[in-house]
C-alpha cells in the first residue's frame, strides 16, 4: 500500500485547534483587565485607562460552549450571510447574472478588437477599475461586511474572463480591505482613533491619501501579475480543481439565455416602484450624505434615483425580465451606498434590502409564493457552511475574554515599547497593532482599547499622535485579510468556496509585503515635516 497523502486541515479543524490553544493559554497566562477611570486634569475630567491584575479563569468545558456563544455574538453577520445566499440563489435562478456576464463578455470581445486596448488588455482595465471602486469604498466609509454580497457576482465574472475565484475575491474583498487599511476618511478606524487620541478628526489627510495610492498601486500590480499567469495557464491556479463548481455552473448556461418578458415582471416592477416612491417621499427632504467629517445636503438624490429606477426598469423590461432583474440588482447596490452614507445603514437594513431583491426577482420570474420560499431555502442551505464557520471563529474571542487574559496580552505587548527609540517604538506599536488584530479584528474595539494607552506614550517618546493613529490604521487593516477571527473573511471565503488553508498559502506573501510597505510609509512621519503630523 502506498503512503496516504497528507491532507491540509479543513477550515473547521484549523479554527477548533486555535480555540484549544487559546483555552490552554487561559491556564498559563496571568489574568488582567483594563479599567477606565475618570481623572481630573487642569480642572477637566478626562478618561484614563489603567491595567489591573485579576485572576485568570481557566477554560475547559467552555470550549464546547464557545460554539454557541460565537454564534450568538455573530448572529447579525450569520443572518446576513443566509439572507444574501437565499436572495442571490433566486437571482441566479432567473439567469439574470448569466445574461449580464454574457453581454459584458460580448462588449469585452468587441473592445479587444481595438489594437490599443488589446495591448493593454480590456480584462486588465476591468480588474483595475473594479478594484479602485471598492478600494475607495473601503477608504471613505469603511466597506467591509458589505463585500460579502458582491462575491457571488464577481467570482463568476472573474472565471468567465479566464481567471479564478481568487482573482474574483481580490477584485472586491482585497481591494476594499486595502482601502480600509489605507483609509482616507474611514470613520471606523481614522474617525474613532483620532478622536480617542485627541487630534482633529480626519486631519493629516494629505499623507494618508498618498499612502492609499501607494498601497493600491502595489495591490493592483500584485493581482494583475497573478491574473495574467492564471489566464495564460488556468491549471497553474491552486483553485483550478475547486473552481470546477463555478466553471460547471457557467458552462451549463452556455447554451444561451431565453429572453422574455411576462406579466409577473411588470407586477414586480409596480411593487418595486411603489416602495421606491414611498421611500423617496418619506426621506428625500432629510437626506444628508456623510463623507468623512463632511455632510452634504442632497435632497435631490432620492428623487433622481427614483426616476432613474423607473426609466431603467421600463427600458430593461422591454428587452427581457433578465435585464430587469439586473436593473433591480444595480439599484439595490446604489441604495445600499446611499443608505450607508446617508442613513447609517448596517447589516440589518442591508439584509432587508437584499431580501427585497430576492422576493422581487422571484415575483418577476412568475414563481409562486411556495416556489420563492423553496428557492430561498435552497440558497440558505448552499451557504450554510460559510455561516457556521463565522460562528465557530467567534468562539476564539469568547475563550480569551472568558479566560480574562486578552487584556494581559495587550498590556505585555505595550510594555515592550519602552526604551526602543522613535523609529523602533513606532515600529513596535505597528507590530503590536498587527498582532492584536489577529485576535481582535474589530477596528472600533481595538481603537477603544489601545489608543488611550498608545497616544500618551507617543508623547513621551517624541512620536506624533498622528503617526500613532497611522500605526493603528495599518496594523488594523492588513491582517484582516488573513485572520481566522474575522467573520467577514470567513464568510467571503465560504461564498467563493475557497478553503482557508489555500487562501492563507496564496495571500501570506502579499500580507508580508504590505506589512513591510506599511512600516516604510510610517518612517516619513518621523523624519519629514508632513501636514497634520
């Protein structure tokens, strides 16, 4: 008998082992916690954060309880994933995305006949434009969870263009998170961290914009280099066998799409138009778009969107129900952006938006109520594994918090900063934030814990608080794309059907490159006069 081939551990197995290691650490690491206290300074009450030793609580049976606690903690994202899976299953059932991809590829094929564009590569232009768009979303309003919804659109598109699922994920998830790391106006990182550090919100934007440009040039070049190699020889992709799922789906649709418009699609349009009209009448006078620290009164925006939706829907329905469903999808995305920037929407409202997309798409196809429910149930079942992994990964944080050792780890890391010089201390701050992000992927939570400690320390060593915020910003962003405690990452990989082990193998060199580049971008904040630093 031959030797049995060693298999890479399943994502569930990897996360379970991490939970066991964390549980073991609760028996070996002393307990501690940060306590907020009000202190009077120059006649004003200010918040100080002090570390106090407490008894650690060894975890054993809670290892099994961590699954339940992780699920309840991440219930919002888990529900969001199930709704997205259910809704897009109905959209896919309509073959609208297939029709859109075929139409898009037809345009790309025609453009490839242009010699100038053919030299550059139309597909390359498409990748660059999509990545820049999502990177801006990440840099301006902190797009993260929202990327989950786009994976099921861009992964099939990438594979249809001759690439693989990794390129599809890079176009949306990696682009948004590099933008998140090189944030320009991101309220979840820059806004909170600068406020806690006591410096003007969104100050130092000029140098941060330069950093965003540098990080995007490197990211796009890295992705294009990989994409070109895959297109030349698809079997060089580590995802070639796994991507058979996507290729079979796309190949099954190659027989062409039967275009039609039915009465039900007009009923769907009437319902959608009525909802859009009511939303416009209710909120158009109170629409303020928040971009960074600036607010813009845009009373005209919702009426313009409503008119555009009606016109687009009528035009698309005259062609086919498929293009009407694509119109629904496009305006769902537009209303998502307006909702996030103008009304502070989060996954609850976004879930409702995509659920409406699924229901309206089902009605447009002429499906009965029972059939729509069945399709949505099938979609939820298909994506269930991704939702379960998100809950499992949240158990890691639960064990560390229940063991009361997470603050001890933070305090020990902060203690290594003393006596290391300006560049060394800033580099250590950056590394500490990077390491912390592996166990606390929440930017706002990490800012609340670390900035009250790091900001005063930066005054002692002579490093600007702005530089300390940037160290937090980079440290928070890069490792989000690899940490198993990130519910968004696990959900995206589940949607794209990319095993976590394969993703780590592919993304790790890129993450290390970004970490090095991040440190190099921090150095000018010490040695150069930069506006806002």
